[in-house]
């Protein structure tokens, strides 16, 4: 999730779910294929259209499209492959969302609110 | 860690997952599973016992799923856009092969399994043309 979030950042997560997932916000959720807790940005919400496999798909009423901020060049620099996100496992059901990450309280040099995109 | 730091430190860790490719790729993995499908169909046809046949179908289903997995890994992780210059029909090859896996899942016709093997061999040729074992395998100790 670089550059928005760096490894080791300490974040506050708002578990209230009303009026979200707002597009552009960063969310914590259970990955659909592994059930592990992960963090990505909401790039499309329910009923929105997203590009997929040289076409597009329309999200359902209870689905969000979550993607990494980092592109493959940034992850390759760290020795990783492609980011794993909705482009791999598809739309994420809203029931798998845990909360919205909204504030970073450490490290102090990066203290502050997480910006929406 | 001070008591305050301990108190402030997060109780939950979340991850921003990326793939961590080992860089080892070989269409042989897919071929071995596809050969299993081929042999299972042969055995299915040679045996009339219903329990045996049911098991054979279930095992073929599992093996076929593994073929699909190995082909997907090659397609998504090994092949890169620049390889399209050497293998312009790359996407079509994978599209046809993975579709053929679905056909093999539903079929007990040996010809379907043979066609899949041929398609994997085409992918193998593409893998070799773009680097093959030299780039994606660890050298074996000479016998």
C-alpha cells in the first residue's frame, strides 16, 4: 500500500460501517480467498463499473472493489510480485470489511489522517 | 519497549499482500496433472465397477483443477507483456487450454484429454522460446 501506508505504520481503524465503503478510503477486511486481515483502498463501491479482464463488470449491491496503491514496479523494488487485490480475487463482499483505517499515530514523522484518493 | 509504547502498540496486524514469486516455472507441472487425467479416463473406460468409476471421476476432477492452477500461474506470473512479441498467440493459447481443462473435467473421452496434452505442449514451446528452464529452473546435479 505504499506510499499511503508503509510497513510498520500504526493505524486507527473505525469499525462503524454506516455510509461506507466510501470510494477512496482505506479499509481493513478479510481477504476472500485466505480470510487473513488485509488492507487496501476502495476504488469502486456497490453498483459501480470496474475494468476487468479486457472488459468490465458491475459490482453488486453488497460488493466493493479493493486495490493496492502500489504498482508492480514499486512492489518489484521490494522483491515482491504483483499486489494481491480485487484484480486477483474479484469483488469483496461488504460483510468481509472490518473497518476504515483513518489515522496514523506512529511513526511520529508520518503522524496524521490518512487521505482519501 | 516502554510501558507507554506497549500500551499504544496495535493489537492487530493487517497485511497489504503481494505475491512473492519464487521464480520457478515449468509447464511440466501442468502436463503431469493432465497426463493423470488422460490415464484416469483410460482406466475409467476399462473398468465397469461403479465405485471405481466414481472414484476415477472424483480424482480426475482434482487433477484437472491442478492443471488449471498450474496454467494460471504460468499465464499470470511467468509470461510478461514483452513475451507477446515472440508468442503473439499467447493469450489465445492459454484461453483455449484452460477452456479445454473444463472440457476434460466434464468428459470421459480420451480425445479431449489428448487435445489438452497437445495444448500444454504448445505452451511448453512458448515457455522454451521465452527463456525456458535456463531462466526458471534450478540446475540439477549431473547424474
